[in-house]
C-alpha cells in the first residue's frame, strides 16, 4: 500500500491518500506537478505537494468560484481567469452563452498541458476559440490590461510562494482599474476553520480598494478545513443578488445555494471584528 | 512528493518506507508486481504488495539460501531452483564452479523480465549458459519427477495462495524422489518470530517426509520482524559438521553475510523456537 502524504500549509491536520498509481511527475520552472490515481477520488492533481483538484469533487470548487459572480453580473462578456491551469473555471465560465472573450492567464503552461492529458473533463474548454491563453504572471497581465473586463476570477494556489502577489493591495487596485463599472472580482481565500486570519486579511485588503466586499463559503472535501471561502470585490453591485436567471447545468451551484453561501451579516461582522473564538 | 509505502505484517504492525518514485506497476497473469525506489533500501520488488527483496538487503537472503546447502553437499553438480525468478539465488549458485547445471522453474515470466530490466545486479546470472529457465508451475514440475538433482532450493513467496503447495508433504515427497543419495533440499520458511506456528508447520511438514530437518536463521531487515528462517532437509550430510570449510572460507571473499562461522551459528535456535518445535501441532 502506497500513501501520498499531502503538505498542508498552515493546517494542524495532515491528509494522506492511497495511491493506486503514480501517473505523472514533472518539475517545471515554477513548481512540481504530480498526478496520482486514487480509488475513491479518481485522478488527483498536486502542485508542490498540495492537492489542487480531484476528478470526483472538482466541480464544487470550480462551480462556486465561477457562477456566483457570473450570476451577480447582469451581462458578463469579457472575463479574465488568472491561474486555474486545469481549465475547470474556463469550462464553467463558458456555460454562460453571453461570454465573448476569456483571457486565460496561467503562469505555468505545463499545468494546462498536464490537465489536457489527464483531466480531459476539466480542461475540455481551454481550446475554445473564445479563450486566449496567456502564459504569464497574472499581476503583470492585469497591470498592462488596457480594455475593461466584466469579471476577473483568481484561481490560484495557496497564499504562499509565488501566488502571494495575487492577494496584495497593489494587485487588487489594478484589478479594480481593469474592471468595468458593473464588474466583479472573485478569488478563493482559504478555510474559515484553519486560515481564519488569512480570510480576514484578504477581506480587509479588499476593503481598502473596493466599495463592496463580501465573503461566501462552500464545503470542499479535499481542502484542509473544508469550509472553503471565496472573497468578492465589486465596484457597485451587490454580489448576493442574481441578476440573471439560473439556467445552466451544474452539479452543485444553483440560485438558492448562491444566496445561502454568503455569510450572514451578524456572523460576518463577528469575523471581521475578530470576535470568533477559534 | 511525500510518498510512503507500508507493508502490514499483521493487522497491528508493519514496515513503512518513504519512496522516491514508483518505477513499475504491473498486473501479471499471476500477481500484482510493483517496483519502487526507496530512500533507505534502494529499489524494491513487491509481489502482491509484499516486499520480495530490496537492493540493500537482498544479499543476506540469497547468500543464506544458497551457500549453506551448497557447502554441506560434497559435490553439488545439478541444482534446481523453484521460484527465484529475480535471479539472486542463481547469482549466488554461480559462485560455485563445481555446479554444472542450474534449472530454474519460475511460474511468472513477467517477474523475471522486470528483474532483468530493473535489477541487473540481482538478475545478472540468469543469462549464464549453465542456467536453464523453465517457465512453469513448480508443483507440477516436481510431480513429473523427470530429473535428478543434488540440491533443490525453494525460493518461493509465502505459503498463502498459489505457493501453498510448495510447503506441503506431497510436494516434499516429490522433492525427496528427485534428490540424489546425498541430496539436500532447502526452503525459505518464514519468520519464526512473527509467526512461530507457520514456521513449525513448515518444519513439521518437512520432517514428516525427510528423516532430518534443520532450521537456520538470518537477519533480513525488510522481512517481518527482521528475523528470517530457512529449513533444510539432508539425507546424510550434517548441516554443521559436514561443512566443506576450505571451500567455505574461499567463498567468503565473495560474500557479504555468509562465512563458515555464520553458517554454523545460524543453526543455533533460541529456546523459544526449540520449544515451539516440541509443542504438539
């Protein structure tokens, strides 16, 4: 029996997964990419020893990262996806027929190639003609972005290492500049259980830039702490409201889950005031 | 990558090794075969999830299963190996120039081919012209009884599943018929510390067929309890009194575990094992 022990950044627990087969391993300029096969989760993608997606449950994360802001926006046409080299977010974005253009900015092109080979059901939309792949740093792309976009989605690795720049005030300011007036920004922001201080920090940094900032959460089986959060920044529209009917095919997300995922105002206030005891 | 391989030796204990990579994972017609590369023990061959040998400690097993019987026999010319497709046993036999022919009966050709590819140091002897490789079931081969041998070495997997028949009296009777006047049979006989009952079951099966059986011990860190046994049946030669000492000393320049003193002392059984053999089964 072979087990893969995951490095859990900042979490007091350790996960390990039984390995049926090690399918792939490569060291790129940026990170180590590994794919293993597990009997329950199917294929699993690791970057630098940290689990990114599994075949079995990736849709929870990808749907929830994508569809909340896509439904809060009245008519999203131009989208930027930063990170998410597996292609899961791109697949979800393209379920919205009004989308005209996706800038898919992934610093490590190898992740896209690996996903195409091992996760065809996740990467299935990356070759769509509306998708323009930019193999570059997401922060650089946003700084140099001269046209306005409607939605910017950050699907990065954890807030350590080279993804750290995607959580800075500087970066959020250039995001705001790149967004149209009705634009939305969303990023994952770690777990409410184990990374609460990071969740608060991202909220506070966003608040320095965006007039409307909010937080929603969803259960994800394979991320440490499970109670995974997503931070939203908006120039004027409230992300809790759907501005278009829910009429796409999903496994988890729907219009009711959309509204229920947001933290209640009382709880949110306690969180930001650091009144939560854990 | 933080990959750890665990082999359970019982429901409550096991051995765990951190591994660098999986080199091969293959289902053969007979078993699951994996080759891993570990940090501490080099490359490892697994059959059905159990460690068969590691690069670092295989020499103990292979030297002890071969040199003990071959140095007791006065003139071993024809040797039969049942199992042992990895080639380690053959490699050690070939250190004895008086051996003229080695028959190797291995059921799983895929194991042999994988070892030739990934363990050249272990399998090197398989290509020697003295070696005749027969891909067939060892139990059936023995039942035919076509050949005569001076030494029969049973280098098999554990007595569960397909290898069970290699530990039963009926098989030992066939071995007995195939052995010459001064013939010697040796088999690996599991860990007497981990499973004393299994060990004494093997011992008793052998002594029910052969007049004399002798168990001897060796230290093999990656096997259960690190404490391993072999059991030898000899028609006339005594395992410690009839050592060809001169040959044994000469051979010792090529071995890392075996020498004549180790040979002798390996037959000294601790008290708890002696008493295990006198228990009624």
